C-alpha cells in the first residue's frame, strides 16, 4: 500500500495549497515546523516527473513565508501605533527573550534590513529581529524589501535539505523521514549549544 501513491496531478492539487497554507500559518503562529514542511515537499518533488515541481515548491514556500511575515509585521505595527498595544505585539514580545532582543537591536542598527536574511536562517532568530524592526518603527515597505530575500534564502535552504533527503533514498517516505530528522537537528542544535554554554550548566556538570 505504501508504494501505491496518488497520481502526481492529485499530489500537486493537494500539496501546493497545503504547502502555502502551512508555511503562511507557521509564519503567523510559530507552532508549525515550516522548515520540515518545505523539506518534505521538496522530497516529494524530487520523486516526481514534472520538470518544474521543485521550482514550484521553492516559489510557493517563499511566497507563503513572505505573506506570513508581512501579515505578522503589519499586525505588530498596529500594536506599536496604538496606545493600548495589541495581542499580536504582546505575543511577539513574549516570544523574544530580552537578551535576544537586545542582540537583534544591535545587529539591526549595524546592518539594517540585511539582518533579516540571517534571522530567517537562524533558529528562533526571526521573531527578535522582527520585534526590533517594530520597536525601531521601520516602515512596512522597508521591512518587505529586506524580508523578500530572507524568505527566498530560507526556502532555498530547506529545499536543499529536502533534495538531499530525496536523492539519498529510493522511497519518498524514507526521504521525508531523513529530511525531517535533519531539519530538527539543524533547528535544535544551536539551542542545545547555547544551553551547554550557560554558566549554570557548566557548574552543574
């Protein structure tokens, strides 16, 4: 049964809209592992015969990430401009640790919107930088100019992870498992490293 996959036209008709919705939703509410979603979609595309399947995954993932980021930034800007703030701005503040926010503000002051590219690639780096942009009252158009290449680089990175997983294994499900595992490893390793470097962790060791 695992070898009997739906026709490629059915996979694309269901997969592309699902990819867009999951990535856009994950940009708004970071509970969806969007990197793993893009990598899994790239794995499936590797095993398809359609010549532009991988390109479509890349373009859809980039567009969805951009739409989600812009929507979240727009909602956050409404909170900055309001006397009472907003729940979206409060949610962004709650997801950004004070030290990460301070670092993001320093990098934003030094490098401008180009820091958005690195923030998209670093685990848990997007929200502090976005909040730093909001607190600096950056215009939406300027944020969009910096976020567009960031989303392209992000989609390309996780797409390459999926291509690697899909190329190493004959069965798509095997490639998906490998891509998801690698995505989790890439996303979790920096956090583990930071915890190991904390003074309290070293003393307990």
